[in-house]
């Protein structure tokens, strides 16, 4: 027990040192990439909590946009600083999600997927249609990062550290939620919905709760992104970005908390390695998704367990049970 705790502490300390040191060894372009990667880690982690109940939505990217537009409008119209715009961005995203729960969660599975896509496109078309206040297709600009203690967070490295702190806090909260009684209930709603209802669990309420919590944290991610970019447009949160989120989560695996995080890190590095092959990138990603589903149905997160089983150290991970609905 003590040895296990020491190993975890050593691993955490080593990881922290790597995260702190890595931007100093990168070029400016890769520092930018590191910031967006850190933000995308929060995006996939927040999406995973939605999938815990078995419902996969196509509105998550748009909810990130809701947070981004909220932060932008609050900054431009009311001159609120980043420490106010980030929680309010998450709050507005959560509020929109709560309103959408009433029509969307009258549907399940495939119908929920299509309904969430339709709701997301309706929101995104609103941003395009109304130049005032959303700026239309050109979006909005003029958003600035904070200046704290003389540190200008417009520079990539300070903003990376700021993003790392905010995302780490959010990941800790998401992890605690998943490992709480609420998280266990979300798993029960997914795999044994009928049994959960038979013991008094309100499955509609827990599905809605997961959707609202996921939307809150992706709204914070949207605020982080817009404060660094300084601009926001509707096209940043279209179906193309949503497809990337799905691929990151599926390829990484979604049975463990760290699965989607592995997926977004590995695929971001892979995407950087094939830069210059833009014409065939969709085909490459499609092939990767098919290969992952066929040979790694539990995602990259299952590789360590498979290797242990291969060398006779442990057993291979079990396939998830079929949903009982």
C-alpha cells in the first residue's frame, strides 16, 4: 500500500516537472499547439462525463462555443476580466444545457444523437444570422488575456501555465465527481438503467445532470480558448470539430478517466506529424477510427492491460457489457 502511494507521488511529481518544463523546449508554433492541446484535454474530459450515462451528443462543440461567445460578450460589453468571464462562460453553457434537457432527453440513443446535432446547429446558425451582437460569419474580436502582477499572459508560455492550472482544477473536480456516489449512479444509468429505476433512481435527472456538468466545463474551455485567440467565429465550433472530439474519445477509450486524455494527446501529436497532407487527412483519420474499433474496441487505454496479458502478468480487459435499457 505504501509502495503504491510512493509510486503515485513520484509519478505525479515527475509529470508535473515535465508539464512545467516542456514549453521552454518548444518553438512558438508548438507552444501554441501545447495550449490548444491542454484546452482540448478539458474538452474530451468534459465530454466523457456526458457519455457515462450512455448518451453521445453532437452538441458538445457548440456548447464550447456558447462559453466562448459568453466570455467574448462579457469582456467587450462589460469589460469583465478573465476570472469573471470563465465561470460565467461555464454557467451560461450549463444554463443552455439545462433548457435543452427538456426536449432532448425525451429521446435516447440514436434519436438523442440527431436531436443534439439539430439543437447545436440551431444555436450556431443564430450566431451566423445575427450580426448584432454575435458578429455574423466574421465573428467577434478584441478579447484579451489578463495581466496579473506585471505578467502579460498574451505570451504563450505564461498563458500555457495559466491554462494548465485552470484545466488541472477542472480535471480534479471531474475526477472527484466520477468517483463519487453521483458518478457511480451515472455508470448504473448507462449499464443497468432498468435496474436503477427499479430502486428509485431518476434516470432522466441523472442524464440531465451529466449533460449540464459536461456543458459547464466545456464552456470554461471555450472561454480559455477565446481569451488566447482573441477572436471567435461560428465555424470554430462546427461539425468538423465535433467529429475530432468523437475520434479523440473513441480512439483513446472512454471506460477510464484518462482514456480520452490519451486519445487527444496521441492524435494531436500524430496530426502534427502528418501536417502537409491536408487532402488525405480525413481518409487517414477514418482509417484510424476503423482500425481502432476493430482491434482496440476499448481504445488506447486498454494497451497496458493487453501487454500484461500478453506477457502473462495479468488478464486482458473485458469488453463492456451490453446496455440494459
